[in-house]
C-alpha cells in the first residue's frame, strides 16, 4: 500500500497542484492514491556549479564507460532516482544528431530548421530514451515482468530493453492497427505479443487492471521514470547547441509523454542554471486524433474544461493515433508554461511534409513529419516568425513504416475513410527495358 512520505533526495510526487502528496521513490505508482492525479519524480534542489556540470557532461562523451556512452545516463545528475547504477539498463541510447534541412526549412516557411532525429536510437525511436530509465527502475524494484500497450515504437523499445535486462516482456497491441516494421522488432526481441480487438485507449485500461492483479510493471508513458529518461532529449539538444536556447521546439503529440518530459526537463535545466530561458513548445497532432488540440482551442478561447477523448482516433501516422492521452494534464501545464501552442494537420499535410524531409536526405516515420506540417501552418499564420530558431523533433526512423512511403510515392496511399492522398512530391520507380539506347535516351 502506498503511503505519503517526507521530502527526500528522490521521491514520487503527485502532479496535482492541489494535492502534491509525496511517496517513496520505490513505490509502484502511476497515479496518486489520494487524488488520482498523475505521478512524477521529484528531487532535492541540485547544488552544483552549472559550468562544472556542462564540462562534466561534455567530458563524458570521450569516456568508454557504458553510462557515459549513453546519451541519457550521461546527464544522470539531473534525474538521480537510482540508488545503485548497477541497476541501469543501457543500449547506449540517445546520441542522436542535430541535422539541418534547407529544403524542409523553405517548405515550412523558415530561413532555417534543425531536426533532432530520435530515429538514430538503438530501436529507431525516442522511446529508448525513456525505456532505459523505466526498465532500470523495474530491475531496481526486483520486477520480473514488464508490459506496455503500443502501436509499435514502445513495444519495440520495451522488448529490446527487457531482453537486455532479462525480464519477460508482455506487449498488447490493437489488432490490425500496427506497422509490421515495428511489430517485427518486438517479435525478434522475444516479447510475448497479444493483439487485442480494441483501440489503444481501451487496451490501456485493460492492461492497467492486469498489471495490478498480476504484479506486472507497466512501462507506458504514465510511468514517471519513462518521463525522466525522455527529459534527456532536451538536455542532449541543449548540450549540442552549446546550451543556446532555441526559440521553438516543435514535436508530434500522441500520448503527450514527450511534451510532458520536454517541458519538465527544460524547467529543471533552467532551475539548475544551465539555461536562462525556456523555448516555446509547439505540439502537433493529426487531425483525426487531435483531442489535445481541441482542448487547447477551448483553453485559448477562455472556455476551459478538461480533455474530451476521441473515441475512434484515426490517422495513418500510427505512432500518434491516440484519442485519450493520459499525460494531457502535464502536457497542458508545459505548453502553458513555455508560452507555446498546439496545432493539428491533415493526412495530406503530413504525407507531403514527410516527402520534403526526405528530399533533405533525412528519413522519418509519418508521425515525425507532423512537426514540419505543423510548422508550415504556424509560420503561415504568423505564430512562428520566418527567422525563428526552430528545432523540430523527429521521433522515429524511416524504416518504421516503409509501406506508407511506397504507397505515397506510387499514388496508392489512402487516408482513413478511403480518401486518396495525392502524391504531391511523388517519386515513382520507372520500369525500363533492358536496352542501353532507350535508357540513355530516357536519362537524357
């Protein structure tokens, strides 16, 4: 049974401002037992010289120690929840690049754009940043089984980290609604995979019941240690920018764990003296799965109220096909605090933006391209200035959903409901005869 505790060096804290109950860091909690609010990790104030911390982080890049080689654990002073780093499970996650995309910048209405590409992670998505911490806490707690509900990326990541840690991985999927490029990873890493005839949000409710009944550790984004690892995406980005703060950080919005993590990490970096201001967060959702955008629209208009779930979320960007995001209270707080915004984009806009990112020599999964599609709308509406310093987060690797790419370029891609996506920037393969003269004429 969870019980409130006094302030400690590391503890679990209710996110609800009206409650803020505190619990031991070793409690298995996803929601506050007292008020039902979301749980987050909290720490005593970091008493360290910011410049010394920056030098420490930079020096670790040349180390061969496994924790230092991780682009997450390299910044471990900023999330000191483990009592023994022998519990840490790492695949050398993070270390993802900042990439320039001039063609994409022009398409998005910007003078320049920087992509933070999380698809360079071990299993090809940002989930690895959070999973290294979530799995490490599972080991620390002596858990034997871990579980998640996933449309793809979370399952691939959890399966890999569970295998590394010697844990049994249980994955619950919406039947028929997953990219095989992602499912193949979970199968290869030995996870037990169950395809449930329900949508993501329904399955998550089911698995929460099973986790409590069977003593399984849940590793979806409501797990507070997942959020701690995903904070490191912002720490690494700032480190790569020599701690210069961009004007905007733009990211896709699905379950909103990244929005929660990025905002928390940036606030904590500012509190530690590592930066002197916050970038503004822009969250982009797919039109058919946009409950957070609807909430934000009401927020801006002064109507307020809580999130109204989308009962049947639809989008080809499966990584953000979520109608009832559990992290919305945290995400709303972070967007408000940063002076940010929320936008939604159509399937056509996502597909075209993805093709433009590809023309920069940068591949990504469909959900990632929502960032550029959203930037294009936000610059057109004057929300983001053309000369702004913008970092757009690409969340997953190109090969996560190759069928989507092929169908777009060949004019076969259809949005939910059978609406055809136009191959505005299509690049269809050309069938030619085995004749050098005819091929030479074609190429001329």
